[in-house]
C-alpha cells in the first residue's frame, strides 16, 4: 500500500489517504474510527493496517474512484515522527567526494522536525545565511514497532515502509560547524514523499535505484546496493543503544554526485526545481526560493 498525507483546498489539515494509481482514497471516508495520520496508524498496530487495506479494497471493488491526486496538495509523507535520524557518509563515493572519513562506527545525527515538508512544496532559505545549498537523494525508512537489540537478520521485520527523502544541506554551514543537524534542518530542508510504501512492496531495500534531477539534468544516479551499511545493519546498530520507537524516520545516506563536489560546483538556486526519484516508491519534487 501507498500512504500519503494530502490537503484538500479549503481544509488546512492534511488527511491520510491510500494512493492507488492516480487516485487517493481518504481513510476518514472509509473507516468509522480512522487514524489521524500515518503515525497514529503505525501506533495502532498491524490490525489498523489490515483494516485500512480491507476498507480500500472494498471501496475499489464497489466502484469507488477516489479523488484525483493531481487535485490535491501533498504534506510531508511522515508527520509527527518521534524522531528523525540520519546516517552520514553511507556511500563510499559520497564520502570520498566530500572528503569525509569513513569511520569505523556509523555516523548518526538528528534532523529537526520543522525541516519536514511534502512533495511539490517550495523550500525557502535566506541567501545571506547560505549560498551553498545542496541536494542529497536518500532512501527513508519508517520503523513499524519498537526496535531494541535487534539482530541484523531480523531487522527488516521492524520496517513499516519506505519513502523518498531529499536531505537538503547548507554545505557552507556544514563545514563550518562540528555537527550536521543545523545545516540540514532549515525549515523545509527535509522533503519526504510523495508516499510511504509499505514494506511488503519493497522485497529488498538494497535493490532500489536513486536519481536526482535538477532543472532537467541528472546529477545523481546510483543503487542502494552501494550503501556502506545496508538498511538492516543500520536498524540493528541503532537499536543496540536505544529503543527505536515506532514511526521513527531514518534517512540512510546519499550516493555520489553532490553539487558541492562538482567542477564547477552546482547548488540549488532561486527558482530551481529538484526531483529525487527512487524506483518502486516515486518521485519527490521540491521548488526552491532564496529570500
């Protein structure tokens, strides 16, 4: 199943929907006690997912067409996550091009929740604060149940689903500070979506293709099998020191091709449009404005 948070004109609050083809089926129209959002659905457990699946299937069988997605506006595919974790330098090519060390331990940092935004939205930033704003295509992993002390062989059983993340980064700030959270957590710097695809539709998260298209030019083009540490290893590692709560979003790192490392360098500019795509999930577009 594919879940999205979608806004209808005149209603400021996004509604949880199941996306099938070009149509959205809102759960608050199909269930007597619908989940408020994806986080609520995950917290309710597997039974709630089964109920949603059954309700949508029944509606489609009865001839319901849903609402055309192109008539709606996307909010972040992930809303109210208990935490957003990111893994740095998780592709050898990206670590090398940015001259980052490949540490023996995983590089992990947090992204601030204000940075979350949706597909098709406009991200703005002050031009006097950063002139080197970069793109990073990443696979996002959403945890489905509490994960503590998880073995690598069992780790994927804890995944609820996957999404597309653009880990937008102010490089000039990143390389002037000792931590990476602020440079990646401007408002709107973590677009996610357009959907969250449930784990049953992604049999192998290490067999997905990522691309970044900036104003018609492909600048990143790689497979998730190039990760230094795969999704299962990331979950296992993080779960050793603390419980990973349900709904946590983990952004798993970006492949080579960052704008910072190009000659000449390529950064997100005022009026630019960047689209990050992952096979089997979808394409996430962000419009850029410098203020």
